């Protein structure tokens, strides 16, 4: 049986990848192209009530999607901008200082609506800068964007941890996103990452370190500019070797704490899996290979390459 008439889904055809499928309209955000509906189900199984409920929920939630997805997608674009700018010629309206929700939506290419056996659903899509598959999970309490195919992502592990709160397992770590004001920038979304092998839970040591970070982060950031200045001056020969020609404003004679801090891009709050180290992974212009880390593990700031936090 390769065809089916379902009371909710209507006429479906079965494909060799293991889905009941048909074309449906995709009319959000000014897009009007049809996309594939993919309902995960073998020919020997019946479509579940959870899947039918999910399909109805998807269409009932159009207003929510129109209201919420553009901001989520823009935050994702900004978070990945450094990588995007390396691999793709960015038009003027998509540069970080200019991009808005409407412009960032032009980079989004939806291909399918996927519904798994448990009634989780979302879009299989791509971004035009690399055409790597992503999944937009729509069935949770909030919209989430993940890299990878829906058959993997829809079975994502989600925990509500006693210290970290809601965390999702993704790319060999437990992760959540938090919005904060940092280094003179307001409303920046950054990931909080607890390193973990597949199947591993968040550890008591990681929880303890996270709570320590929350308790002492203001002290850490008060101390950080002076620690960074000391590191920069002590390692200035290394900075020159890696940076090449140091801009006049940032040479050893002219540098000050404010201008030095403006060079740092705070990227990830990272908690080592063995509980020994935690702190910030950052980028800096003088070393785009190794990056920079601020290790807060011993109630003082140690600065080095990013890999220092991984050990």
C-alpha cells in the first residue's frame, strides 16, 4: 500500500525513506512555495493520534510562528555571523550592523514539515549561506533552531536541570541560550555549555561551578579588564607575531583597558566535563586560530588559549 487517505492528513503517498508525504503550502513570512509534509511511519504502522494532533497544532499556531520565529532566526544569524562572513559574501543589508528580522528571513529556505511518531514537529530547512540542513523545532514551549536532520533532532534530549535549568543535548554537550548585557553590548544571546559525552548527564561538579559563576560573575567581570591588560602586555611579543601589524591604537604604548576590552568577543560560557575548569570562550583579533579563554576555576582569572578550558 503506497497511498493512504487519512481523515486529518488527507491523501498521502509512501516514499522509500519511510515517510507518508504530500505537498503542502508554506505561506508564512511572504513565502508562498509548497513544501513536503513528512509523517514518520512505516507501512506496517498506523499514523498516530499524536501525529494528527501535531498537524492540527501546526496550522493553529501560524500566528505564533509569524510573531516569534523572525526574532529567533535573527538571533541565530547574529550568533553565527562570524562564521557566515567567512564562507559567504554578505550583502550590505545582511552585515551585522545593518541586519534586521526581514533581511535575515531572506536567508531561510524551508523544505519540509516533519512530524515524528511522538507528535514532535518542525521544519526541515537550510540557510542559504552554506546549505547545511537545520531543523526548526516548533512543538516545544519555544521555537528552537538546531543543526542536523529532523530524524536526529526530533529525538533530542531535554532536561530541566536543578542548577542550569532547561538544557538540550546537542553536539557533545548540554546547552541553553541566555540573553545578557556584556562588554558594552545589550541583549546578546550566548550559549551556556556543559561538556558531556553522549549519554552522560550534567555532573554535580558542573552544577557547582555554574552556581559559583552566577554568584561571582560580577566580581569576575570587575577584575577581568585589569587581568586582560596584564596578559596583553606580558604577551605582547606573541600578540605582534600572530597579529602581524598591530594597529596603532592597540600597540603597547597606546593600549588602554577600554580599547583592549572592545577587541574581545564573548562567545560561550563553558563548563568542562570533569568539573575542573569553567569560564568564557572568546575570540580576539590577534589569534583567530586558538582564540582566547578566561578561566574562573580557582577564584581568579587565568587567561590563555581556548583549549585550556577543554583540558
